């Protein structure tokens, strides 16, 4: 490989890595939809104020210390054998991660 071909190749590898690791934050409009979904749909089990109901509370204090990936997996795939349904038909994994991060820091109104 000539030196002029190495740089584009390196760039391609770097950009590929970035694309797979970076969290694509939802647009402002999509964030509004997601907030509505969590308050309405998730709220039907987890409580309209997310303090718990059929499902456990989803508040920063109750989620503290739990691994983010595990919580994202629960939202995307649900929990077999429990009423927690999978949401992958309605949410991307990035969106589920955004929701979990917001739940852990205090969910917007
Ligand atoms: C039909 C009721 C129901 C709905 C709707 C629901 N959940 Fe759940 N969820 C549950 C139950 C029940 C559990 C506890 C499962 C268990 O026993 O491990 C749970 C667990 C979870 C957990 C894991 C909590 C922890 O402390 O480990 C997260 C995170 C979660 N739900 C997020 C959501 C989100 C986000 C939505 C909406 C997109 C949602 N849930 C909608 C019933 C529901």
C-alpha cells in the first residue's frame, strides 16, 4: 500500500468505529414523542410519575448502580416471564438508551 492510500483507509476504519459506538441522540421532535411514550405507555405500569405500580419505580434513586446496558436490554427485549414487554418495535436501541439515561438522571416532564 502506498502511503497516500493509508490515510483514507485509516479514516474509514476510524469512522466505522465511531458510527458503531456513538449514541445517536434523538432529534428534539423525537425526544418529545419518546417523553410522551414513557409518561403514557410505560407510565401505565410504572406509574404516571414513574414511582412504580405493576412495574417497579423508574426513578434515579431506584435505578442507581444498575448497569445501563442491562436496563437498555430490558426496555428493548422485555423480561421473559414478567409483564415487562419488549419495545423494539417502537424504539431503536439508541432511543432506549436515551430513555434509560434520562430515567437515571431524572426524566423530563
Ligand atoms: C405491562 C406493564 C409494563 C409496561 C407497559 C412497561 N413495563 Fe417496564 N417493567 C414491568 C415490570 C413488571 C418490570 C419488572 C420485571 C421484573 O420482575 O424483573 C419492569 C421492569 C422494567 C425495567 C427494569 C427496572 C429495574 O430496576 O431493573 C425498566 C428499565 C423498565 N421496565 C422500563 C420500561 C420502559 C422504558 C417502558 C416503556 C417503554 C416500560 N418499562 C413499560 C412492566 C411494564
